[in-house]
C-alpha cells in the first residue's frame, strides 16, 4: 500500500526527482566524473575523453549550435536558467573574471563560453541575449526544445529538474548541476570545474592547457 501511495503522490515524486537531481549534480562536481591531477588547481579530468552529439540548440543570435560548434577551440560549458537567483549569476561572474585574467595574458587562443538554458519556457533567444550580454558580450547563450536539451544534458552528465507549475506560469524554480564542463578543440569532454568556482584557479588551469605566446 505504501508503495502505491508514493507513486501516486505528485508532490513526493517531485521531491524524489529533486533529490536525485541534487545527488547527480553532486557527483558531477566531484571525483566520480573526473580526477584532479597535480598539474591543475581546479580542473577534474575525465578518465577518458567523452564524445557527445545528436542535439541542436538555438543561440541568442538565432544561430544553430551543434557539436560542430565546439570544433577548433576550448569551450567552457555551463547549464542553468536566466531566472536563477544565485548559482548562475555567480558562476557567470566568475567566468567573466576568468576572461579578464586570460585577456591580460598573451594566450595562444581564447576559449569560448556557452551557457545553455534548461528552461526554454521562459528563456528564448531574445531573453538570453539580454542576459548573457550583461556578463560578457562575447559569451554565447543557447536553448532548445525539451528533447534537445535532454539530449545534450544527459550526454554531458548534467542533472536538472523543472518544478511542477501551471501552464503559462512564470513563477517556478529549476534545480541544476552547478559544474562547468570543459570541451576540447576536438569536440570531446575533457573535464569539469566543480563548484564553488574560483576565477584565478580556472584561469591558471586554462593557461596551462592552452599556453601563451612567448
């Protein structure tokens, strides 16, 4: 009887989903998904490089974002939503600080930042354009329909949960993984920067990876 009650109660199901998402997010931010080497201050390396594909996003410039968009450059990949009260603005601020540090160095090539909204009901390209430009106009922001978001998020290892809400309601919360994922120029998942993020540590690790012009 108790099992039937659990599976018929939407509130309990929602709570369980949030707890699972939180647990997966915790794992994604720790050694389960990566291992920090002596060479890096913050970066956790994957035991082996991971590939991902089969998704299509639309960015704040109304351009398509696919796996080919990662080709030829390092990318810092972060998932969130524009109504996020804390984690997203804090992380994007740290990434902006990271870019300021990197720009002061003679880096061989600057990485890119891609912010993926998992909340397409409230976040469209126009919303994303205004949001991401506040942090850095060179950052990229994108979203998609639910199936494409699930495709990229599940392959990368991102857990997220959109709280149950009435149709057309703009008042709801979203839980999501707080890690920043690093994609290499060969379009492979290289590692993660776990939360909380430190711009100096991220910058130092990227300088080691990318190198500077002597």
